[in-house]
């Protein structure tokens, strides 16, 4: 039986003792990829559409839910999701809540120009007291190396030989406090 001080220590959230899984999608239309641009007073950054997997939810179910919520993209309107990259995140962040370790699973899908034309142009993210509006931008994937994208996939994305290129290794370098500063 654990002592009460050990039990209290075990139940207190320490950095990276919790693991969350986030699914994201690189939705391609030709050479352009959909990214969500978030403009904040101190910075602008981009993210692939996606979000955290909810308790008991399957990975592809979560991906379909997020793509429907953020892009208004139905599963039948895109190619089958293909796992492209896995990124292990152990980055401290501002705030009082200890950060979780997060595994980012980045999938790749393709849509036609007709489907793209009907997709959402804004994404509304819930934040305390309201919503933050993200703008959906279609960007030539080859120009993403220097974009502030989180997780930091811009260099790997820009290095793809083509939007459909086969990869031999889905693991990207881990994101840690040594190589990333939270913005």
C-alpha cells in the first residue's frame, strides 16, 4: 500500500506523465495543402486540420470527426486517409497545467478541385470565453519549409518529391524543449 504522500505525488500531474493523441490531416488538392492559419497578438502559426482523439474514439473516427468539424469535409469526398508521419511531442508550454506528452499522427488525403471549392474557409476553435477563428489557407506544399507550422512538419512537407510520394519511414524527429520554443 502506498503512503498518502506517495499517492498524492502520483496523482499530481507532472509534465509528460499523461499521453494524448492528436490526429491531423494534410489535405492535398494538386500541389496545394490545406493549413489552418491562426493569428494571435504575439504570433501567427499554422496547423494541419485535426484535433485530439477523445476517450474511446478510434483514430480514423477522430480524424473524420475533425475534418468534418474544421473543413466540412465528408469522408466520401476524399481519398482514404494514409498515415504519413508520427511525431512525439514533449514540449513545455505556457500556463499552469502541466503539459502532456502528445503523439501527433499526421495523415494524408487528396481532394478534387470541385470538393475543395465547397470546403470551409474558416475554422472556429473553442477557447475560454468564445471562439478563435482560424483561416483555412491552401499553400503550395513545396513552400512550407520556413512556415511556423505546429507540429513542426514544414521542412519534411516541403521535401516531399510529390503530394503522393511513398515514404519509407513515418517517424519524424521528436519535438522537445531542446529544439522547440512554444509560441
